[in-house]
């Protein structure tokens, strides 16, 4: 909570920030709760500092399922390039393949 208060009271005013964009979180209850807390703290007009509009963007989906960075990381650790290619843009796939350490 303190990070959100510091953001609202100090960082946002100093940088002229009026909106904070976050991604939706359908998989992790902790991150989902943090996003809700962010809405509560940053948008409450009774709190100190300017109101910050929190804009929550829906996670990108593939075949009706939200894409999870955790899932991509797991597939990356397995070097499962076909599965990764179905989830990420071509440029991201190329980057991951270029920087992949050889499998042991």
C-alpha cells in the first residue's frame, strides 16, 4: 500500500501523471488483489494527492485463453518453440530463440 500512496502523493504530481495503466490479472490472486487496491487508493478523492485514473486493460487472448507471461516462461525453459510461437509475436519469438542458452 505504501508504494501506491507514494506514487499518488509524490511521483505522479512531480511527473504530471494522471492515469496509470495496468493489465488485468486472471491467474494470480495476489496481483488481482493488488490491482483492486490500486483502484481503491489511486482513485479515492478523500486521500491525499491528486486522483489518478486507473485504466485496466484486458489481457491479450489466444484461442479464448488469456496469455500468461508465466506460461511463456515455462515454455521457454522447455525450449518449446512451437507452443511459444502460438503465443508471442514473431519478433519476440526470434529474440527468445537468439538469446536462448543451449539446452543441457
